[in-house]
């Protein structure tokens, strides 16, 4: 497949166009414009360039292809079918956008083998691809070019480049000189409202060049120009943008070049006209044998390369091979984790003292980072505040891709998307840091991590009014509830150093879930005995202290820094002769996953339940009931030293005891 005549190329590209317009027509919904417009780019990429093997969609050293403009999903499904991925049969193409099909409206990595990442929210794909390209360079540094040596290609649309996240992503990629990242920009000048000139006048080439990229503009319907530009990009020492000038819905008689083709079926008449224009005579969903064979041959191009790669892996020393395979599988063996957790607890037992949970996390990382070489950390310019860089962890830089700590800059959204890309690439467990209040700045990428079921670990410090003087702009109030609302996200809020270590272990062991670790700025006493070997945080909530002097009259539930307040309130209630138990609630999600009976046993049958958390109440009713008490925040915080704020907002042991007593009196 080293060269194709123009006629052969056109027929192969038209196969994509035909499948896309017919599938959208049958589904009565979808986006035909992009696949028709970008078919030439995709055909060159998949027949002449991309290193992949449909027989082994997970081949670790394959090139990654990210369709950032996920609305053009039929382009990708057509490519997967044509090149011979078992996941996408012609029947699946015919079931485009139907319940349970492998061809959902936008590409979903968990649904369809061959799809590298879930896309649809514009800008996420290109930013995720940056993480894949970082992963490639990092692992190439660790394992050598014989094992890791591939490119990451992106097809991005106007919308991808307009989204703010793309700026963070291209700046990071340019800074890190990710020369294996090649973005093909479907420069069709059309978005939903009409011509992009309605809302945009950015010079994209200048923009990318200023961020340290190589950039060029070509005719996106000229296969030779496309191939030449990609080959030049492969030789560049920087990431590359290839702006491919295309016509949306290329070939359609009245809708080509118009926003009318972007997001609705072309209609029978327009499709008939497109078929005539393209010289495509086959019936819907029928690909002539010679064209399908040519596509299948393209899909088989890298078979030998994959076999050779497998031989190189097989020739590795047994230990190195086993370690590589462990990392590719994302396996965190229980014995490795147990040993690390035991070592952290040993250090805590040897030196019990008050620690901010962010410092406890640093102590934990001091053990975990050496033990797990797949951990790649970072921070969005808050390294000293997030405590995510344990001593001796080298930075990942263009001069040292083998480094393990990424200075993401002030780019929370780009950071979270890049972490998704690393997790998707495999071989890496990414973690990073920012302030909890800025979880809003990364929320769309965290949501995708949840949807994709990927292990990314967000250390989010300064988790309440307890951060103090920086004031309400920096004090999260609704963020815990907002994060807990996200399906599949584990939000950990440990109460002390022991719980922090335990929550880290749980996050690491969760191969198919992302986690947030919400950590305090302020010091916290160590409430738990560090010599205990079990990990009660695994249940999400557990009785930290039992009632004394009789059956519990009050159950106090709290997370993080407020567990200490609940413990002090218990003492006050004891002075009133009220037996009170304390339940620590480090993770709602794990708690709510438990069987009803277990959950009820932890909630207990004390007649009064009160929850304490320096945040809004939302979510706590599931534990304390709507009649239960709550001590926390009802609005934004304020700027003052933390102890003053806790007093000002009434999050104190006195207030907790008062609420419990008044509830008891009302019984
Ligand atoms: C974050 C986000 N905002 C809005 C949308 C809805 N949307 C889908 S495609 C699109 C823009 C279409 O323009 P372009 O990216 O140029 O794609 P083309 O029309 O060329 O297919 C929009 C606004 C989205 N998918 N993601």
C-alpha cells in the first residue's frame, strides 16, 4: 500500500463517505458533514501511515488515533469496519446510534474496540491525546524504542480548537516538545451556526507556532499533500499541526460547504445526488469487493511489525517482561500494595504527630512512588501546596522524559485531560494536584474519566474553609457534593494520616475508577492507631469510636477534618451522660455500594444522627435522614484564619453537641 492511484484513493475514501451518509440516514440522526469532508485525510492516514493491527486492537505499541471531533463518529466506525476490526461489522454500522450497538452516537472507548478514547465534548480529544503522547515519550525513555515507539494522531475540528481546553493542551504539548503528536485539523470553516467567521478570526497556524509547534496548511482533499505533510511532521522535533482545508460534506450537491450538513441526515435526494457526484453506484451498506479488499489489505499492513514487536518483548529478560506486562495490564498486586501500606503505617506509628492530610499524602507518596514506577505525578503549579512531589522525584521534561513529575503549569483542565490520556495509553497511573475548589476547572475531564472507567487520581488539597485566609474564592463549599454526584467517581476525604494512606491504597487498587483525594491544608491529629492492619476505609464509612456507658443515643457522622470536631463533641455529650458513637465517612461512594444490611449496621440505631462536614448538606440526608442534624456550611466562606472561620460558621464541638441535644429533647 505504498502508493495508490488517485482513482484508487478516491474509491476508498468514497467508501467512508457512503457508509457515513447511509448510516446517518438510517439512524435518522447523526453528523454526515465531517466524515464526508475528512474522508481523504482519514484514508491517507489509515492506508499509508497509521501503525495498527485490527487483529490486536490493544497492541501496546500501536499508533493512537483520536477523533477529537467525536460528532464525526461515523468516520471512525467506517474506518474500523473497512480495515477489519471485529468489533464493527456492517450490521453494527446499520445499527448506528441504536441501544446496545457498538456504534453509539459519539465514540465510547468502553463500547467499541479500536476506539482509543471517548470523545464528543469538543476539545477533550486533543487534550487527551497530549497525555497519550506524554505517556509514549515517558515509556519510550523507560523501555527503549524497541518496545515503545509510536505516534499519536488527532483529527480535530474548528470546535476542538475554539474550546479553551485546547489552549492548555497545545501549550503543554509545545512546551514538552511532544514531536510524536500530529494534529490533523479539519479546517472546513463551518460550525453549527454557519461559517466560523461568525465567531472566530484566530490565525491557527500562528497560534500553534507560538506555542512551539510546527504548523502548515494544505489542501485536505489532496492525498499526496496530506501524505507529504504527515511525513514532514514525523520528522519534526516538535508537535505538528496540519491544517487541512476541506469542504464539509464533500460531494453533496447542495449541502457541501454548508452547515446544513453538519448534524442532520442529508435526505434521500441529496444522498442520491452525492452518489452521482462521487460515482458511487453500490447499494447502501454494500462495499464493492475490490474496495473492501483494498481496505482490508491496508488494515493488515502492520501485521509483521506487530509480530516483530511481540518477539522483542518475548526476548526481554523474564523479570523485565513480567514487569512490562504488569504495567500494561494496569495490575497493582495486593502484596505490593499491602507492603507499601504497611511501610507507611510503620512510619506513622514511629512518629505520631499532627499532620495536615496533604502532608500525610506526601508521606504516603514517599513510599508509593518508589514502589510503583507506573505512578506519574504532577501539579497545576501548586506543587508545594498540594505536596504531590515526594523528595527525589525527578521532573518530566523534554530533556528527561523519564522524569516522573509533571509541572502542568496553571492548566487544571488540560492536566485532567492529559491524565485521562496517560491512563488510556496504559503503563502509567497518573496522579496530580490542585486545590479542591478548582475541581470545577477540570470537571469535564473528570467526568470523562468516570464515563470511561479510568484510574486517574486527583489530589485536591485545601478542601474547606479550613484553608483560611485566602477566603471564599478558594474555599470549596459545594464541591464535595458536586463531585459525589458524578457516577463512578470515588471522592475520598480522609480524617487523619492513617486514613490518608488507606485511601491512597484504595485509589491505587481501583483499576476501573477515578478518585479524588480531598485533603486538608490545616493540621489534624492522628485519630487512628497506625499499627492496625485492616483498611476500614474500604467500606466507605465505619465506626471510629463506639458509644460508651450504654447503647448509643447519638451517632455523629463526619468526614475529613470535621471528624476531629465530632470526636470532641462526643466528649461534651459524654459530660451530659449521652453515649455517643463516631462514624468516620471517608468515601460516600464505597459506602453506598455496600449491601443494605451492612450499611444499616454502620448507620446504627441511635435515635439521633448528626453529620458534620465543612461543606453544604447535600448528600448527607442519605445517611442521617431528613430529620437528622447537620453542622456545616449553608453559603460561601470568608477570609480569616481557619479557627476564626470554624467559630464564625458554627462548625464547633459545642455546636455539634447542641444540635444533638436539641434533637434528643425533641424526641
Ligand atoms: C464542549 C462542547 N460544546 C458544544 C458541543 C456541541 N457541538 C457539537 S459539534 C459543534 C461544532 C461544530 O463545528 P466543528 O467543530 O467545526 O465541526 P464540523 O461542523 O466541521 O463537523 C458543537 C458546538 C460539543 N459537542 N461539545
